[in-house]
């Protein structure tokens, strides 16, 4: 069982309570097989739940490539169903046992984690890990400059492609 997970989200804002457009998660099992999760959430269902967009983020999205925008905003997954599926994926592939030293990574612990935590909470879920499992890929990338050069083999601003590249 692998115990390192890279996550990435695409969102319509930059603070907790904004819409989460997609969630990508990527890792490898003990045999080196890739395990991944990717869901694009319905923006309409999130409006009904009171989640919001921020003007600056929407302005940023409007400046991105059309393909990236279409991918980001085309979600149809019901958040409740998709979050439950993510938790099943998580518990199937990862262990929180102290001896297993689980780490979940994101590109900046001050963005993905708080937004994802608020998103889960709106739908009655908790993140499946604890805050002390959070690790910051951005710091690794900045300390070891050569890491950044190896990123982005896939589509830009796509949660699963970003998670794969960062992993």
C-alpha cells in the first residue's frame, strides 16, 4: 500500500467556500502501479449549496486557454456522490496507521487543503486525513529548482494532470 498522495484542485475562487471545479489525486502502489482519482463537480449543484465564485479568479479563468476553461467548468458529478467515491478510493489505497507515515501533498498547503476541507464540510464530510499529514509540494519545488523543469507533461490547469506532473 502506498502512503504518499498528491492532490490538486481547480476552483472558481481562492478561499474556503468557493466552488471546487475538480479534484485530481495521484500516487503509486507498492508495485509501482499508478492509482488515480479524478472528478469534475457540477457547478450548478454547488450554487444550490451556497458555494461561490470570486471575481479575480473568474477573470483569471477568462484569460486561460479555451480548452482548459471547457475542461474545468464542464463538471456534472454530484458533489455528495463524488466525495463518497473519493473517500472509497482513499481508504482502498492509503493507510493512516502511524507506522505507515501517510503524507498528502498539494502545491501550497494554504490553498488546496482549506478549500477542499470547506467543500467537504458543506456536504457533510470530513477530509479522510489529519492536518499533520499535509505537505507542501511548492516548498520542495522551490528548494529543488530542477523539480519544476520536470513538470507539465499534460494539460495545464487540469487537476489530474497537475497532480500527475507534481507526483
